[in-house]
């Protein structure tokens, strides 16, 4: 049996689908141009017939009349139509520069506050957080379409770090927790498989194809609603609007063909991934069954534009078998759960409460878990302190990027439940989240911590320093495995801060980690991740196309970064040999010269940051080679410590290569202190 496609292969397929969409878009533009030219020719011929050019009593042949149309009319019709489509498409793509947030606004969705106490909203946010931590994805912002009573959802964003997940109010009110988890798992598949960028581009690009029809519809409505005298001119304008509206249906035809061609197979894949994530085919099959029992569609006026993004069919279309953006529900259910019995499932479901009675403030199936460092087993401490036998090749390690399995989801739920309640609450509001990020990097020694807090105050963040000081006793108990989840839980609230507050936080973080004049790799990568999330660089939606050989110096800088973390022998000579071996193994996996492993000229932590930023421009399969090389370096001795595993996860986060928890078999409580 062939191995499942990797995260990077899915990203490559998404790039190929983008090229397919562009090709189909060209055909759509040509189709609309031909339709417009046909309308213009008809108007010209109609004008000749009424102008008296043709003698009374004689009928000109059809070909003669068609030949009478000036070629310039066709030419200018084509030029103006093409220009109009391209301008509208470009404008709409620019409007969607904010990615997921822009799409959510288009759908009329409301962002759910991380502090929400509404039981249904809390359950939704909890599931999103569990899935994000289990997959290594930054926690997406959660949105609700309050005016939609049907069952539907979508994920949107330019990349895995800036995604949003939105559900309808009907989804929250109707589905059980397992069913909702299946839906969210489906949407996370779209996040991980690179579908979102294509979906957003499709909205923008197809807007131009549909624009001419929209103009026609507007003209017709304006004339029909006009209370003025209906004369010949009005009738002529109405006829022109009708002609444009008909042309618009040509564009609509092509738009729906493009959506159907690009979307259907991705829905099967996302359904299968949801089962893989949750280990519960009843969840996704039950959600699809609830859609089958419902007749409500998306009522938002932009439903047509977004129809390819939804979890289920969002609009009613003619010739559904040809134009539906989603496969038939029966086929989707049979694929994810061949033995699904709707009647038996509905009876069992009816016996269970479909929604939380007093709130879902716990996590997953492990809601009762409440570990602590004091209850950790000695075996758990051994694994956390000494390191574990990794047992994976560099290639197998790289294949972990973008994967989620039930063990990871259960582990994420346990990890979330292990967080101190006060810290968990603080991470849900803007000021608490900013302070927690500072507290996470405070040193355990009191004198060093005081230096850091004084540096934060000197940077002009006195209130932030005081709040971080109160959280320090909670964060200092957390081991490395908790750091990335805490950062991820803090980011949604931190991103909601003002621009000035974000800048203050970044200055405070820099002051804290530089206060003792020693910046650890862990501190550096955490700072870089937070900086990249709060003040992103680069063009949104840009897909990488570079090769490692083109970014050789940057790849070597990243290799040196992780290799130094992996070499830990006390004896200087032995450490140098271990470091050299790690660098050689990493360079070999990347296809670079193994003998040229010298530190890149001018290598500093800041230059390493620039190198990681540049490496985000690698093509998907080239990025897979990079990650493979980094794993080869950090696991050169065949083992991986918790600190090393979490450093790799942080580096992966910066590179938009989400790595799930690597040591899920260890009780989260054993990873504290």
C-alpha cells in the first residue's frame, strides 16, 4: 500500500491546483468575452434592421448581417470585457489581503472572544484549541455566523499560522461534541493540506467572472423598481441589463465548473482526515447525517462566492450533480463510515444531550485529568530529563509535519487540563496573554528574574512587568513541552491588542531575554515566533518556489542553529566532534556539501532569524528536505530530549511547518519542572 501523502506533498498539490484554476479561469474569461461579443453583435444587427439600411420587403441573409458587424466592435468588446474582469478580480484579491479575517467578515461572522462564558461557544473554542495544539498549528481565531441556522463551517487563511475557523449558529446548537469535533477536524485538514490559499484566491479571481452578470442584475432591478415613466429608453436599458445578466450566467456556469473541479476530491480527503484525527467515524458521519436531515442553506448574500469553502453544500444549484462543490452526502458518509446506520445512530443520539447544560470548560475525553509535577512518575522524569530513544529516521521525523492522530488529540487535551486554572484564564484576555508571554521567559533564579523585570520596566512596560511577576510562579513550573502551547493559547488574545500594545510587548520580550546578556536558543526562537505572528513580514498569499541550493547560506545557518542545541557533551573536544557529526548529517540530507560546514560569515542569532524568514520561501518539497536535514542534525545521536523536540517544534512553527507534540506518550505532568 502506498504511503499517505505528506504535508509537503499536499502543499505541492495545492500549488498545482492553483495552476489548474488559473487555466480554467482563462477559459472562463474567453467564454464570457464570446458571450459579450455575441450580445454586441446582436445589438448591432438589431440596430441595422431598425435603421432602414435593409430595404423594406427584403430580408438580408443571416451571414450577410453577421458580416456587417465591424471587427472593431468585437475587438473593443473583448478588450473592455477582459480588462473589466481582470480589474474586478485584482481588486477583490487585494480586499482579501487580510486572509481569514477578511473572509469571515464577508460571511458576516462574529469573532468569539477567548474569554467567552457561553457554553456552546466555550465548547467550540476548546475543540479548536485541542486540535491546534495536537497538530502544532497556531490556534485559529474562532468565528460564529450568528444569522445562519443551517449546519455548516469553513476554514480560511493564507497559511497555517493565520487561519480562522468559522461555524454557523445552527452547527453549535444542533451538533454533539463528537460531531462538532468531526467538523472541526475536517476544517483542520483544509488548513494542513494547503487548501485555504487556493480557496481565497478562487473567491477573488471568480468575482471578476461573475461581475458582468451582477451589473446586468443591478440594471434590471433598478429599472423594475423605478417609479418613473416606462418609455422606450427604459425598455432598451432593461433589455441591455437582461443581456448582461444572461452573459453573467455564462460566467456563473464557468465559475461553478471551476469550483466543482477543484473542490470535490479535497472534501473526501478532509472527511477521511477528520476520522483519522478523532478516531471516531460516528462524529463526522453523524454531522453529515444531521446536514442530510436539514434543509437550511447559507443565506448570506456572498454564499455563492464562498460556496466552495463550506463544510457542506451551502447553496442550491441547478444540475446539482454537475455543479455541486461537494460530493453527495450519501457518498461522503459511506466513505468515512461504511457501516453507518442512520436510524440506529439517531436513536442513540437522541438519548444523549446534544449540547452542554452548564458549559464545556474542560477538554475532550480526558476532562477529568488534573496532573501536577508532584504526581509525576519516576519513569516520566527519566524520559523528560535524560532523553528518549527516538527510533525514527530523519525522513520519518520530517513526515510528522502536518500530521494529527488520536494520540496527539488526547495528549493535547491532557496538556490543556494540566495548565493551572489561573494561568488558563489569564491567557484568554489581552493583558493577561501579553503578561504570560513575558512570564514564560523569566528565569527561575530570583536575582536574574528581577534583572529581567527591571529591563521590562525600563522599556516602558511597567504594568506589563508587574502582571508578569504575578504569573511567574505559575509559568516557572512548566517544562519545555508546555511553552509552545502556552504561546499558542496566548496569541489569539495578543493579536487582538492594539498596534501600540503589540509593539510594547515585543520591546518588553526583547528586553527580558537580553537583560542577562545571554540569549538562549529557546528564548530567541520564542521571540521570533511571537514577532512573526504579531508583526508579520512578507506578502500574504505568496507561495514559495525557491530551492535549497539557492538559499544555501540560510539553510546552513538554520542547521547550525539546531545542531548547537543537539550537541550537549561536557568535554569540549567531544562536543566539537558531536557538533561536526550533526552538521555533516544535516548537510548530507539537504544535498549540500558535507565538507563545507563552517559557520556562515557574520552568523548571529539575528542573522539566523533572517535566515529562517528567507527559508519560508522554499517550495513545499524543498522545505521537506530542509526539515529532514534539521531533524538529522538534532537527532544525530539517535535520541531527542524534550528541549530539543520543542525547539524543533518552535523552528517548524516559524517556517510554517506545523509539528505535533513529539513525545505524546509522556504524561504532560512529568514535563513540568
